[in-house]
């Protein structure tokens, strides 16, 4: 009896510790709706693999996206517009994110929702212009200060209360000198992420805060036998720790605008948007960049502007885009929408996708189709892995059925909820009972609408809906 | 003989270049003293001010480069010199202090990410009537640890320590402007109060250049303190 009691207490403590651990992890990385996407999942000949890099099915749309990607990488053709159209839950945003991942960090990728244009701080065209200029990069060599040295010691103090910023000190040395540096929070986290240890030779770019490990110092070569075959050994740097080096930086045109339009003096301490930027400033910058391009000092890197829910833009924005796309320094614009023939905002005219026909004429349209059952099963499997949930095969089949009948998103919502229900009954694997339970607990869209139709009189402000929202068939 | 002549030639070219830069720059100057009395047109009062005052000069060499100098009006010795250049994208740079105590910058660590600990050694430069001086503070090691060498090939002076704790290459812009290279026999150094003090005997060419610059400055009409544009920002 006593023995059972002790074991019980131990299990409780272990469970508590595990919960604590989970909380710690989720603080660092929260799992979003598209965090399982790592790329487009294409092979070398741009053919999509059925399940790859987090993408499943939707083969023709992904192949089209692959072709567009090649066009962007070549960088020679400016100002193309692409429209991803399809029913809700068919992977439009996922494809755009896959393209962003495939392009890499060097290409500017700005993602925005159509409604973000409407802001009290600045006009719609200014918001669009800023978004467009954020998607064009300028690659230029700049002299910046870098700190290069061998790490002697890293000291990070966590505050006693457990809450608050960490304080850190980094001691770096070269063959001639040694200095202690104070570290800010972001720098401490970068060091942890790069797993920097004493004996590593690192380079820190003061301007961007980027840390690169060059290798391990030769003097520490005999310390560890198990450093692994990948370890590269380098000489301890000589001379001064802080040097000026020419580094290639990619800045967006918007950042250059902001630097040049910021008022002098103490206002420069306050970071943030300056609101509207004068047209003269922009023209000056364009002239300067063109000059640099001719001198060979800088390279223009046209990127991608992704506008989701593009039917929220109104006729003014569309007319502006028509013109903006014709500029030779325009990025590739990818738009996504799930609307069918709808009214264009700002007018009383109806048009496909809620976009005027003259803009539609300038676009390449890629359509996405609803998923088949086997695709749905694969997607749900990937999401289960991403959300850290183990599911039995029958439960997965039931979930797939649910996804077919209701919608993919609803089924994805059920994954984490089912895993929580299953944890409550102290099991690690989700089974059919758990799925059935959450299915009955949480209504999907059609059941909810049905419920309302039956009990509509008892709800406040109830009116019969005129016509349902039109969605791409 | 030839080396001497070539040295002379270099010196003349370099000092000529510096003098030309000073002459071409857009200059503004203001005389101020401790009690903030406005400088007036009457000779008597201005003489009074000159004896106890500082002269501040602002040079605009080009739209991207400016310099500020502060002289002790009485002795003609430079107290402070600072530069400011615009960075590549047109944004305003920070003031780089060449002579005088470094500007205290309260850098927000979370913004900057990394900065030298406040106990790290820092260099501050001075000029006196007879010498060019460097004071390196926060150096606790004894005098025997340091070696100060003139490096004519890299146009600088290096400070080394035997315990490999400190190393610095000191540039000498005043010598460069006069077209001279640093020489070992002109260097002396001592250590007091955790500070390493390096003194470089001022060569006569540097004297000459300073005098010529001061003459140029005398030509500028000083403006009243009230006239200085204060751009509230």
C-alpha cells in the first residue's frame, strides 16, 4: 500500500516535470497553421513529389509554382502577377509559403493580407508602395565593423526570479589581446542557437548581430576526442578583435527610404515607421540606386510580394497596382483568393474573384483543387507529427472521413484537442473514442448552421441570411 | 640626401592637401566662454572674451562629411576634434571623436546587441603645445608589461602587452596630414592610476601646419551665440 503511494507520488512529480518541459518548449516555438511547410517539394526537373517537404498532392499547382520560382530566381523579368485561386482549404497560402522557403533568406519575401492596406496612419497607395518597396532588395558591399576572435568564456546569468531579461558576458581573445563584451538578449539567444562553446572561433557582425562559427581553434584540438568528423579547425585570429571588413548586405528599398527620410536628432532614437514618405525622397533613392547599379557597386534583387485575401483590396488599389506593375523595378506579385464572382470593393460591379478584368488580364492564374481522400490522410499525418500527437490508424481513418465530409481545417483542429482528451485518460495514443468525443464537443461550420436554423428564434438579432458567400467552385 | 628631399616633398604635398581641404570647406565659428556672454563688435569686449574663451569651428567639407574643432583661444591649442560622415544609404552617422574624451554613448544593449564591457580599456587622445598624447584608461597592468612601437610601414603606433591582454593599433592622423611617418625615438610612455600615457614629441612640420590652419581660422567672422541655428528636432 505504502509502496503504491510512493510510486503514485513519483509519477505525479514526473508528469508535472514533463508539463513544465512542454511549457518551456512552447515558449520558444509556437506551432502555426503552416509551420510544417519547408518548401515546395519539387525534384530537380521541377516535378512535384507526392509527399515532400510538408506539401502533399496539389500537383499541377505546385508544378506551376515551380516554374514561377525559376522565373523569380532568374530575376530578369520584373512585375509579373500571379493569382492563386481555389476553394478554401486547398493549399494556396501553403504554396506561397513553400515558395518563400524555397527562395531562401536572400530574396526579399513580403507577405501581407489584403486588409492590412487599410490603416489610419497612411493612405492605401502609400501602404501598397511600402509593401512593394519592401520586396525589392539592394545587394551592396558595405564596410561594417566585425568582431572576430576565439571564445574564452560565455557567462549568462538568469535572473533569480525566473522572469526578466538575461544578462550575459562574452570573453573573446586573439593571439594578442582579450576583451570582455556585454551581451543583449537577442545576442544571447543567437549564441545559444548556434551552440557556441569555449574554443570556437566566431565572427560577429555588429550591424546585423549575425554570429558565424568559423570553426574550432587549433589550440583546443586535443581537448575533446569526440568532436566529430565535421569539425573544422582554424587558427586563432591575430591582431585586434574589432576590424572593419567589407560585407555584402541585402537591404530593401523601403529600409533605404526610411533611413533617408528619418528626421535628425533625438527622434531617430525611436524606431518605427515614419508614416508617409515623400515622393521626392523616393525619386532620389531610385536615382542613387540606378547610379550604383551602373557603377557596378550594387545589385538589385527583385523579390516577391504575396497578397493574401486579395479580394479585400478596392478599385483604387487595383488601379494603382496596374500601373505599379509596369515599373521596371517591380517585384513579382503573388495574390491569393477564394472568392468566386463577387462585387469589386469600391464599385457595384461584379467580376471574377473580385478583381477587375484589366488586372486579371495581366495575371497568370493558377487554380487549386480540393484534396482527395488519400491526400487528406497524408496531410493529417504530417500535422499529427508537427503537433506532436500520436494517433492510431483507425483514428486517422475516421479523422480523414471527417475531413472529407466537413473541411480539412476542422479536422486539423481536432488533432490537438483529441490529443488533450487522450492525455486526460492517461494514454499516449489517440484512438477513435477520443476523436468521436471531440467531434461531438466541437461543431463544424455546417452543423453549426443547421443548429442555428432549428433554434434561430432563440438567438438575439436573428435574421435569415440572404445568400451565402460565393466561393470558387 | 635624396631620402630627405623625398620626405620633404611628401610632407609638402600632404600638408598642402590638408590646408586646401580646410580652405575649401564651409566654415562657421563661434567664440564662447564659461559665462556665456555674447560676443559683440567692440574690440575691447571681444579681446576680453578671447583671453578666456573657447573657439568652436564647424567645417562642412562636403554634404557627407563634417568636422568640429574646439580650440583654447588663448593658447591656440586644440582641445577637441570630431568627425561625422553620412553612411552608405544616406543616413546620419555618429560623431567620431578624434581628439578629446570619447563621447559617452548610452547604447541600448537590446538594440545594439553587443558592446564592450564598461571595464574595457579605452583610448582618449590629447594635443598639448609640445606633444601628441594618448591616454589609455582601465589598464591595470604594470609598466613593464607594455611595449609601444612605431610602425612606419602601416603608419601607426602599436601597443602590445607581454601578457597578451591588450593590443591596439593607434593611427596618427596629425602626422599623416603633415606627411610624416611615426618615429620610435619621439615616443615616450608612463603608467599611472591604471592609465597608460603615451607621448609623441610634436615635429616642427606639425607645428607649422597647425599655425597655418589657425591663420585660416582667424579670417572667419565669428557669429553671435544667438545666431547659431538651433534645429529643434
